[in-house]
């Protein structure tokens, strides 16, 4: 799953929904990319995106500023690399199958701009 859009404030966030099919659990990589989009020619990017993963009942995970330890996961699944120290967000979570999930992308400090949300299956 991948979608790019303008991130605003309040109810004007970038929101993506997805469903994990099957049984058991599934590891997924979720990213909110803002600053790195400038390297791809996008202007007006969200300078410091943060992401939040929820299901129907609760917040499951969140991230502001990805951890460099995730770089090998990006390479493993074919996601473009993020520069070390960038303000982009990324997290690997294990989710129960047979359920729907939502990712909300917002800007730290109520900032606005273009962002990309991505969800990848991690083997």
C-alpha cells in the first residue's frame, strides 16, 4: 500500500486503511516519508512526519523519526532507502490477521506538507 497526499492538521491528516488477510500474525513495515521526498523532486514536503497505527479498539504503535536499525528491512523488501538521521518515520509491527488497521500521518508541531504513507509485508 502506498499513497501520497497533503497532510494538514486536525481532521485533515493523511489516513490509510488496510486489512491483514489470513490467520495468525503478519509483520509489516509502515513508513511515513516526508523530508526524503525532496530527493525525489517533491516540493512542500512534511518536514517531520509522525505515524500512528490503530485498530478498531486502540492505538497499537506510533513512531516519530525512524531507527537506523530498520535499514536492512528496507533493503530486504525493496523499499527505497531513507537517509540516516532523516525525520521520516518508520516502524515494524506484528499484527493479527483477519483485522483492519488504520495508519494516520500527521506533522510534529502541527506542521503541514506532502507525505507518503507506505505499508509493506515483511517476510
